[in-house]
C-alpha cells in the first residue's frame, strides 16, 4: 500500500517550479565516472593480492586461497581454528558441490561438534536459537571485492541472514572467479541481473567486510560489539 | 527528542560546554584521530576531486528530479511487497508508525541509529503507547543508558564521552565490574553479551535509511556494528524512516555515495556492513521481516528545496564537516542545542526549526572553510552560513541595532576615500593613549570585545599612504 | 611590471611595516609600485557579517580604483579572496559584473604573485631565526595558495623551519567572529598559541594581517616570548 503520495510529490514538484509528471524518467548524464577506473585494470591474480592485502588491514580477518579439491580441508581447519564446538551453516547446494556435506553430515558430528543446517521446515525462532548457540557460521558469498575486502551475501530460503551475524566467527566461501575489483562491478552486475531483467533483488543483499566493529568509544575501531568477532574467507580457485 | 535540546541561550550553552574538560578532551582527540584517517582514505582514491564532483552531480540530479525518484521508489517498494507512507510532518509519521506497531500488538522495539527518528521524537511516541525502545548502535545505547543523554555528533553520538565515563555508565547501569577494564574492546564485548537477548526478543525493528534506491525499491543501511543487519533480520516487522532527500536512482549511485560516506566519516573503504534491503522477506525465506514499511518524511524539506539553501539537501550525513570544524572542536555538539551539530547543523537547524531559537548558529563559525573543503558532495557550507547571516540581517531584520548602525557607518566611511583616510587616522590616534609597549590591552567601544581576550598590536604609527606620500616627494624609487 | 598595491585597511593603518616590506621587496624584484590613494576597505567585515548590500558600496569603490591596474597585489590572502568574490557578489549587477571579473582576474596574493607570476623562488633573503608557519584559512582553502609561502621560506638563508602542529585549524580570527563569539575565539587562538609554543620557534610567520593580529595579540596578552611576523617582512630581510 502507498499512502499520501500524490499530495506529497506535488508539493515537491511545486518547489521545483514545475508540474508533477511521474512518467518522464530523468536522463542521467554523468560528467564524471571515477569509480570505473579504480583497480579495473588488474588481472585476477593482482586482484587476489589486493584482496588479501586489504583483508590484512581489517580487524581479525583471515583469507585462505585453495583449489576446489582442498576446500573441505580448509573449511575443517578454519572451524578448528575458530574453536570448533558448534557450527551453523546455510542449506546450500554449493557446499555439497564442494564435498562439504561429508563434514556437516558425518565427520563433525562424529567428532562431537554440534551442527545446525539452516532449515526452512523449522520455525524462525528455532533457527535463530540454534544459530545463536553456534560458535561458527558458514555462508557462501556471491562476490568478493578486492578493494574493500568485502564478501557479498544474498538471502534466500536456505540462506538465513542470521548465520553470518549471530555466531562468534563466520566463514565465507567464495569462488575466485567472482572476485571483482570493487563494489562498482558487483552492483553493475546486480542491476543487469535483477533490475533490468524486471526481477526483484533478494530481500537482503549484504556487503560484509570483516567482523562486526564499533568506533563509538573514542573513535577507536574495535571488534565484536554485536555480530561476529572473527572472519575467515576461503577463496576457491575454480579457474 | 525533536530537534531542540533545551531553552538556554546559545552563549550559555557554549559557556557550560567550554567548562566540560572531559568532553573537550574526547572531542579533540577524536578529531585528531579522524583527521589523518579521512585524508588517507580519500587520497588513496587518487582523484578525490573527481569523486567529489561526481558525488555532487549525483546529489544535484536527485534533488532536481526528486518527485520522479520518490515515485519510482514507492512503486518498486510496493512491487517487492512493502508499504510506503509519505508523511508531511513528524506527527503524521509517528501516528503511522504507532499504528503499525499497535496492529502487531508489539511492545519490544529495536532500533538501529537514525537521525531522522530523533528529528521526529519517535522513541517518545513509541514509549507513549507502552513500547520499550532499545537503541542498538553502541553510541546511542550508551546515551540511552546514561539517563537519555543527548547525541552530540551525527555519526558518533557519544563522542563527548571518554571511555572512563562510558565504563562508569556501565558500572552504574549494567553492573559492569568496578575494577573492569576501560578498554574500548572490552566495553564493546560486554555490550555484546547484554544485547543479544534483547535482539532475540524483539518484535519490531526500526531503522533509518542511508540511501533509498529508486529503481530497485531498496533501502541501504551503512554500519560498522552490524546492528542494522540484526535489526532487519530478527524482528517480524520492519519500519524504515527516511528524510525524503535520501535517495539515489540506482545501486550504481548508491555505491559511489556509500564509498564517499564511509571514507569521509571514518576513513574506511567500506564499513563492515552495508545492508541493502528490498521489501519484506520472500515467502520461502525463513528470516527477515514479514512486513516492511517505509516512511518518507518531508518536515520542511520541500521548502528548503525551493529556496537558496537547496544545496544543503545534498548532505549524505558523513559528518566530515563536523570532524574538521575548529569551532565544534572546542564547544562540542551539545552547544548547538540541536540533534544536528557542527557546520551542517548550523546550516540545517535554522532551516528546519527556525531562526527564533537558532539565529546564533550561523555566526558560530570563523568562515574558515574547512567544512566546505571536507564535504564529499561539495556543499558550500561556509557560504550557506554566510547566506544565513545575510537573511538574518537583510530579510529578517534580526541583527542588533548597534551592529546595524556600525555597518551603516562602515558603508559610508569605507566607501569614501577621504572619510576612510581620516577615519582610519582617527582610529590610530584614538588608540594611542591607550597603548603601552605599542600594545593596547584595555580597549573601549568596539575594541573592548577584542581586548577582553587579546592585546591590540600597533606596530607603526605612520600610515602607509603617508609614508608613500613622503617617499614620492623625496623622489624615492 | 607595474604593480598596484592593494594594501588592506590593517596594513594601511596599523601594520605599515608590512606594507613597506611588501613595497621594498617587490621593487627589489624589479616591479614598479603604485599606491592608488582612493583605495578603501574591500568590504569584507560587512560582507561576512551578512550586510551584503552595505558592503557593496566600498566594493564598487575598490573596483573603480583598481579597474585599470596592470596587476593588483596584496599582502593578505583573505583580502585577495574578497576581491576574487566580487564577480559572485556583482553577478546580477550589469554595471559592475564585468568590471568585477576584470579586477578579480588580475588580483594576486603576494607570495603567489612572486612565485607564479614573477617566477621567483629565491628572493635572496636572510633570516637567522627559528620559525613556524600558520597557513591562513582563506588563503589556503578559498584562494588555493598553499605552496608558495613554503617555496619562498625554503630559500631564505639561515632560517630554520619547524612545522606547526594542527596547522590546518583556524586561529579563531574570522573577522567579526573574533569579537562576536569571543568566548569561542579565545579557545581557538589559545590552542594555536600553544601549538606555536610547542615548536619552540622564535617567530610564528603568517601571510595574513588579521590572523597575525589575533595570534600575536593573544601571545602578548599571555606574556609569551614567541612573536608573530608577516612573511613579507622576512622576505625583505637581507644579510
């Protein structure tokens, strides 16, 4: 439902000294486009170095680059490094394709780790509680962004936002082929894939750069005020 | 809490705050810390001036086509399953939000930081209908705990407190151990454990909106803490409130402005979280809000849009101007007596809340231009302050009579060379008997205000033009 | 080159020594100096207080005075900035719009003129003292003259330069601000004086009479040893 729109927009049009006409899409004719030049000339390996370097500047953010055959080992190691105990993760076919199902369906349980796979058959409260009780959350990112050390997460049925937010540490797996110079390229692709194709964006698109931080005490950037305290990105070299 | 904090005169608020040594120390050190970080972050882009021009052209284009983009936004929010409410006044906005909350029979409201909800006193409106409202931004949370202390900065609301004072608040209100550490990291970690239960119980989440995105019907939220992420994930109902000018055409412009915002505000390439929310959760999703409401507020903005202060609406609320302001540095945010402080506050507050209570603010600037220089979207802040002064003097006729007479004298005296010459000679002569050691330390008349603080140096007695006359007579060079 | 000196009220009346130094320095660099006697105040005190209409009278007088000059040079970044503002002030005044532009275009602040018009970087001065430098706000930010003073000071023999901490912060002068908001101005100038003392310099150098009068007046009131000096006076010192 949309309420009070006509009067509101007519007042704005009056302020702008013209009648209100919602049909005329304004032409954007930017004289400057500095964002397209930044880092756009780098090769994929140069981008990878830039990504690793930037993650080094973020608080508590680790990057591991592995081939697809080694992802399982890398994820297992990362889970152990973050203290193991309990893991929440997305219900995501991409994990299965990388052979991680052996970890979360068998091996971890055998080792005594608690595992919660996001479950749309359970209530949201149950999903929240199990995720909140987990030490580590594992998600799969659509993009990695070199300049800012960012991973981009989409929400979906099996992809609960809470998994990246509630546990103490989060692990994001991302394909190297989705590494982009900066946010510029990622949003351009989203515009094409969703907006221009007449599709609605996922309910949440989250650009996440490292763990939760706060600068509210003396402008000193410290970790972990609400969300995760640690982050590990596992970059899968799939090319 | 609305825009205005108290009924004291500006001078009294300033004098009170000048006595607050803790505040002044905290603000000065925050400014010093941010100065280098911001410069490094913008220099790193390599062509900051081009970015600024781009930021400016985006914001100007949006303002020039604001009616269209708000129309497009509302269409797309609705298409994504959300509701849009256009509110002319704070009362309309609050009444709508109250009705949404009451319909859910909710009482537990969680907020992530939003200046516009401060502007409309939303917390009070929700408390009136029996809700508990919890601020989750660490800075806002500290203020709320400390018996509703007021924000003194648009990005870092509790910047006027140092970590020892914050620890004291935690000891008093949350049972933090007296001998516990006052390290920022430990204080933040402590809040994490306390707030987690509140997140899990929340029924309604309320956020602001950094930039709405017209073509996708989204809102974006920029935080470091991830609190906006949680506030838009756990509660079943989400309400976002935005000032009507906080909008961009597409994700592409959102990206540019968010980059400029985070670099200018805190010297980061991106903050830890940028959340782009489009409508309520999809039917098959488990988390995210089941209902999404967007409230778009005018509250005087359309009047600003029509006038000579239009460019202030370009503001992206990064507070770079606040962080470089040498006046803010000493008097702190509370002196401005407004939720919007610093140079942007001195321009915006009189526009939103009138000259009656805020006509001193435009004079609380030495016009040093540091604000204009730092603004990522090129708002000519010091020129707007000057424009306010012009309006106050020439349109509103609110200047003191004595000042008006003095300026009239100035206009006559300074524009006639003979009068100017005689006048300045008299000035020099009049000052002579007052001076010792070629300095005046006790002035009279207009000079008194000067010599209350500093001596008035007279280095030479001979006027330059007289020296020139003599020299030419002597046939000097 | 024939230079028309725009002395500024402060220099004409109270800081004659700065005017003399400016004249002697420019003559030494081969310029012929003219002092148009009809010059008055540039209008800035009224303009910056919001009395734009009242400020226009002296402004018109200044435009008439300097219209036929070859170049206009002034030992003040702030007053030069005011001249540069004239086209903006008179943009809707058909009688003065064009003239204002002509005057603005040939106006230079002293150090900018020496370095960028005369193309002189070493004026052959000697000054055997330890100094620090306060970059005035209008000169650096609004006029955009940032490097010229340093270029010239760098080449002064015997001079030892110590950077001023937080040099970018305003000294608290701001014209009528210094008296209208005296309580705030006092804090600003105190911090500036403290920073200057911290450098252990003998002189704080500036290129704007207003700022120097403010900082110097406060130093003197506090009984500090450090003194202020205008850059023209240093550049005019010869061994």
